């Protein structure tokens, strides 16, 4: 992405980062390494989210350096050189000139000059902010230079005395979304909503799960998304009781439930939506009873989201509704308090009710601060996704309940005066769902 679009946003983020580490520090951010899929075939490249958040630069084999007040430039990039022969095979590179003109670097060098240039920034830095473990090959190169600068410290009186994980600062910044980030997320969610509605209308008994996966991902790509933000889950019948089922190869049957957990990625931002519905039919009485419990839990959990509440509050609300519902249906026995205290509910609801959402589907940011559940603030985006899962071989429940999985998930923005369900365009009421699934 060139600076002509969101350049001001990237500049503002770098400025905040430099203010956070100043004075006397240098932050070094490596790009995500290329990953090999098989043989000489690589996975489609996707830049590290933190690196992109600060630079807008999507190419591999690159390093960004932020050094507040440094006379040779506060924002420096090391990138791949322009290479006509290589670019013929793999596409245009920004190169050194592009890093400056298109991405706002004060100075730029080819990546092979890292060992020559980086010492200028390390030799007078008391602290180095660096994300160890992201890129092992780059770790070796950078640590070698840091060790060299540290050995010079007794002679010069300056140089690095500590390495700090740069992700602590960046991740805290990423928890609350800027307007431009929310715009990208809204687009990802709108595309995802269309994909889910397409699946509801298309799925019929006799089709394979992968056919619906193809319909979903066609909707993603045809509307400008880069693809799914995580492997799409298309789980029919008993497969829906497996939380992260991604084989997507079973033949579906009319009337059984289909759980789809799928979200598009647009401009590096993710959507995350789950819906569960009967294939080519209406809900049966049992399906309706279970679905209504999960939907009620989700709606009440969403209502608990507003500034000043805690991240754990929606989970606690949803959990109580689910437990009460399972007691009424005879799935669980005993008092709600006892079931929650002993964790007996985990047999049928084994995950939390939500997570942060942003550039990554399980986005960065602390869930607990000083030992307590984090207070919700405007700009935070979280998922709300209660569910019930009963395995096919569970002999502790009546046979009619077995082999059922139901999850309903929406993406929710904390606003100044409450919340906004950003994925509200995706049908989830029984009437709205049946209007699509039962249509011929």
C-alpha cells in the first residue's frame, strides 16, 4: 500500500511507537519469513501484522528500524533490491527508492546492508526493542549485532543494556481500533455476511461440505477480499461437535444442522462469523430448542458489552444461560451454581465466549490486567460466540441429542455509549435463517 492512501495513519502509528520507546532506544521490526508449502512451492505470502501495522509494507525479506531522534533518520527500512530478472517471475518490488517515496522511510537500504548500517543505530541505544522468535534467521543476524554493540559499551559508555519485546507496545496500540481499521473490518464483515447468506441458500442434502466451502470463498474473492482470514469450517451433522473441524469433505444430509465458521480478510483485517442452520429445511423441534438456548445466550452476552464492563462479563452471562438451558432439557443435572463451580458444563461448552478481533482473527492484546479481567473501552472489537457441542458417542444424554454442534458468533464493537454488532447483516433469527435455508 502506498502512502497516498493511508500514509497518515502509518506515520501516526510510528510516531506513537517512537514516543513510547524514547529516549535512548531503537526498535527493530523484521518482516514475516516466507514459508514453504511443499518442494519449491511457497505459501501465499502474508506480512506480519505488527510489521504491516507500522509500515504498510507487504513484502518479505525486510526490516524496519525506528530510532527516535537519530541524525541519520528516525524511520529506516531495509528491503529487497529492485531486480528485473526476479521481478519478471514474482512481481514488482518497491526497492530502496520505493521504500522512501511510497512508504515514507527517511532512509532505505538493501537488506544485505543490514550488518553495515544497523550498528549506527545500536551503538548509542540503551535499549533495543525486538520481537524474538518471529523470524529465526533474522534473530541470528540482529542478536549478533546487538552483542557486538554491547561489547563496546565498556569502552564507549553507551550501547544496549537490554532487549525488550517490541510487541508489548504495538499490541496494546492495536487493541483499540482506529476509524480506518474499522472501515476495513466493516468491509470484511459485509463480504462475509454475503458469503454466509449464499451458503444458506445453496446448501442442500447430497452436496459435499467442500462445495459450500467453495461457495463461501468464491464470495470472498469475488468481492475483493484476499481470501479467508482463517481456514473455513464447514461442519455438517456430527462434525459440528468438533470445534476446529476443517476437513470439509463429508456428504451433507437434508435436515441436519450445518455449522459454518468463516470470515473474510480485507486489507489485512479479519471478520469472524459463525452460523448454524438446518440444511435445506426448517429447524426440527429438538434443533429449535437447542438453537434457542445458544441464541438467547449470545443475545444476552452481547447486551453485557459496554464501556466499563469487563471482558469476562459476556462469558459469565452466556455461561449462565447455557447452563440453565441444558438443565431444563435434562442434559445437565443439579443446581446451576454447582454445575458452574465444578465445571461440569465443560463437557458441552469447552471454550470461552469471545476473543479480540482485528488484523488477526485471534487478535493481540491482554485479556487480564493486574490480575483482573480487562475493562472494555470504546474502539475494542471482540467476538461473542457461545455454543453447545454433544459428541455422537456421548452416552450420558438421550440419543436424540447426540452428534449436534451449534455455535452463533458475531463481531461486536465497543462504542462510547454501548456496543454495535458489526455483523448484524448475517441472519441468525430462526425466521430469517429459515427464509433462506428452506427456500427452493
